[in-house]
C-alpha cells in the first residue's frame, strides 16, 4: 500500500499492578508519554479512538465517558471500540481508517485495561451465547488449553515435545522482557523451570500463561501531510487485515484457523509480503499462552503446518534469529487486555522507527503486529514499514 | 487511496416494542440484516465490511459482537464493534468506505432492553465508582437536573416541554415501527406520573426492544445499487466533559462541536433554511428544545418558541422527529442508527404516512452519556 497513514509516536504506562493511580490517571500516563514523544499537544489531535475489553472488567459501563478526562478529549471526536481480545488491534485499525478517510490528519489511539480491580476470568467466562456456550465456558485458559490439545492431536505431535518448545518460548519472552522498561513480568528462567511449574489448566502451566496487568497504551497515527513533520522516520502502515469466524467451538477448526489465515493473507497481500520469513524483520505476535506462538509460526507462514516446534528449537524467532518474535516479551509478560493489541502495534512501530531501546532489532524495516480475540474468533494484523 | 463519496442505499428496522419475547439479540440482528440486504437487492457476499454497535452491559454479555457477528453475515468479514450509539458505528462505516478500501458496509445496532436491568441501574454503572456512582447519579437524574436548569434559566414551563411529547408521540401514530404512540394533549402529559421530577412518564423515553441496519456504498457502487441513493454530506461527533458538576448543562460543547464539524463538511451555514427534515435524539422531551438550540436551528432558550410557532411540526418548514423520535422508541444503542434510517427513508420518499414534503436535505443526531455527553451529527442529502 502507498504511504498514506503512519504511526509517528507511542506511549506506554509502566504495566503491572497499579493501585497508585485511578483508571483515567493510568490512561493519562500513556497519553502524556505519546504526546511528549511526538511534541504534540491535545490541541493538535483531531480525533480519539479509545478501547478496552468489556466494561465489566473494571465494573464500569461505557468507560470512555469517564476516561475522557484522563485523555483530555474534551470537545473532540471520541469513538469507543471493543472487540474482545483483539480490541487493541481494532482500536489501531479504527485510528488507521480515521486517517485513511481523509477527514482527520492526527488521530490518537488509546487502549487500556485495569484488571487488578476486578476478576478477569470471572468476566471472560460470561462471554458467548447465554444458552449454548456460557453454561460450560470456563474462561480463557481452559478455552485455549483446548486449542493446544487439539493442536497436538491434529498433527500427531508428542505432548512432551510441544511442551518443551513452548517452554523455550516462555524462556525467550520472559528474558526479553528484562530489556523492556514497560513490561510487567520479567524473569530469567530455564526450560526446566517452566516444565516444572504448576499446572493451571492441563497442559498449560504457570509460566505458559500471561499475567493480568493494569496498563494503557497510546499511539499517534498521522496522515502523509503531517507525518514527516512529527517524526523523522515514521512507521508507515503497509497492510491491514481483520477477520472473524464461528463462535461455536464445535463448528470450527481451531488449529488450522480460517479467521487467522484470512486476516494474515489480507495484510500480506496489501503489504506485498510474499515470503514472510524473508520480508519481515520482526513480529509482535499475540501470545497470551506459549503454545499459541507455535501456532502463529505456522499460520503466518514462517514454517509448514505442524512444524512450529522446529522454529522454536532452531532459534529463528529469538532476538538474534532471522525473524525475532516478540522481542518486547509479548503479551506473555504484559497483558492489559484492551491495550495489548495496541502495544503490539506500538512495539512494531518502535522497531521500525528505531525507538525500541534495549530490545531494538538492528535495521528493522518491516514489522508485523497481531492480535486475537473472541471465542477463538477474531484476528487482526497490521504491517508497518519504512 | 482515493476518497470516495458515500451513500446510504438500504436500511431496515424491527417493529420496536416494550418486549420482543420470541427473538434473541442475534435473531433481531439477523432480521434487520436480511431485510436491509433485501431492501437493496444485495446478498451478504456483496458486503465488504461490517460495523456493529451494541453495549455489553445492555446485552448482559461480555464482548457482545462475539454472539451477533455471524447473524449479521460477518463470517470472515472485516468486522469491528463500536461500543456506543449506532450513529457512531455509521460514522465508522462511512470512514472505512471513504478510505477506498471498501465499496460497501453494513451497520447493525440492537438492544433488547426488556432483558436488561432498568435504565437507572445500568446508567448508574456508567458513572465512575468514586464520586458520581455513590451519590446515585444516573441518566434520568442527570436529565431531571438539566430540565430544572433549563426552566430556571430560560423561564420555560412544564407545558413548553410537554408540547414536545404531544408532537412526537402524535407523529409516532404514523410510524408502523414505533413503540409508544398516542394522540395526547399537554394536560395529559403534565399529569402523567413523575419519574424524576420534573420529568414525567410521557416526557421521558421508554425502553424498547429493537434493532436497525443500514447499508452504505461508495459513489459508483451506490448508483448501480439504487436509483435513490442518499448521500452523506457531512459528519461530526464530539464529547463533553465527564463530571456533571464540571459542565454547563445549558451549553453542550459536544453537540456544538459535532454540529460545527458536520455543517462545515456539508457546507451548511443556515441550518434552519437549508435543512428539510431532522431526526433528533430526545430521550427526554426538554432535550429536543435544547438540542435544536445547540444545532443552531434557533437561538439560546428559543427552542420552545420554535415549536410553538409550528416550525418543527409535521407541517412546519423543518419537521423534527416525524418518526416520533426517541420519546416513542428507544432500543437504547440502536436509537441513533434509527434516526439515520428514518431520515434516509424521508429523502428516498419511502416514509409512508410520516413522509414530509420535498425533503432534499436531512439531519440526524444521536446522543449518549449523562446529560448528553457525546453527540453525533450526520447530514444527508439527495
């Protein structure tokens, strides 16, 4: 796609347990950092897109009305977007379309969640059709544990091999997070530490699972007209894609996942990505659970179906590999859900703009950001480049 | 990317009622999706992108679009959900087509109010948990404070406000989709039950079950689909401060700013003269008076005079809410999209008994949040 919309700056909170601030204050921290980085004030912002998961997570309906004060949105267009786990990506896409419409030059995307004040799994288990799904839907961990077991069985893999490869991903992400000043959980682990940690929901163990986090992320999108004035090297949006499929688990193939393949193909086609392993320099994949990263390697075309384990083993996706995945630590280490997808975009943009600090991948020119959500339904992809 | 002209080419709404027992939210969404597609002879395959609008609290479901997306034909579509009024989803669909990446968009919005807790309970939960929620603030209470302030500031009377209900509930008699419709008079309105003084049963909207869908198309495509496309001339949306005490409830910055953006884009400098019909969200009767002032249809405090002079009645020069408005029909988040469907019907000449004469340019307005914190304005034209 031609250069029409770019990311010109980002801001993130220090994610974690944030009892020191109210929700609007938390959001303000991210917005202020994004404005500082871009040397903009709220007066320069034409519109705001704001998103979080269901308001039940914070016990407040229509939270954008309240967050207006923390953002400084008074007198400006505000739109609340919520698409479950993929919310952060949907917020980024909405900001992208605001600018692409030609009606807005500078748009602030804000994603946030403050989970320590509520019960995330309690809320997530209230998803889905109230008659057929909800009575037995046990929340995110068990939902994705099903996907993992399906993965092992569909390709005839050995669970111990998959668990070991997943553990390597856990070691990689938690260690990379040490270089990310905003990350929530950071740790030096061994594969053995992960394999011996307690089971949360078989086959997932403690170190296979993301935490719940308080956090916010703000990303400034700009038109061709103003992008170069705001950032010397903006991260241009090269491709976007989003797709959703069946809500009923029994209706779908959750391993060779149609919605994911569709979203990826749309973004690759738009960005002209033919050989992702070669054409991409870094990827920020949505990995709330270690096993899923193996799936993404396959569904994003980094390897053949059923061969994700090989990618984890041969180090291609480590920071020194050909295609580093989640050098920020990913959402395995930091997961304020409504912000998470937007953090993937922010991290990808930072890599392209050369602003990723200690976890910068040298000479990263093209980066992919991804988010997923719903009852294993929604996938969104954004590709950014120079 | 090219910037496209965008038009409304089809729409549908349910027959809104206090309670629709035999259909789920997904059934309502399916019904309006099917009927909107049929209204312009399209199939789900022809739709490029889907924008939904619903509220998790009102639906009693986390991530409500998870449940309804397939019913809206959203399988593998570029979908998104605006968690706010349907008019905002409409604006988002418009932006997507303008980007040049899509030729068609389906916008769907629904609320099944009868399955939810009462409005005061839910709107209290949209208050922050520290300051506004503990004092019991909610939408009706905020609107009651606003109406009191309006009467005090401009010397308006309960009778002035009751006129709005008489007009809109009377207009609703001509609307087969309307929920509450009654030929009434000022006396009956001001003697109806107090809900939150000075608001009464007939000056406050009911809550309804219902859904609405609108189909948008890019310029070239729109002309292929229909002979009567309704063009989007301008949009605007904006938000006011959050805390009620921080705001001037008589001067809504959200609506002033939304109207200014929409009028500028639609090249409207004299709205009273240039508009032929308006569908304005008035969950509380006095708000129609206030919003007509903020929309620049008359001066401050002149809303009641405008109505008394008959300008905004069915036979006036700018009929406001020929459909009966939100006072008659209020499937909460869908009500803004219904305004757009109604104004489009007027401009297409398909409004049946509620049709106003020679409508060329129409205004649609939506509101959400306490005392009207967030407003959308859409100007449509032939």
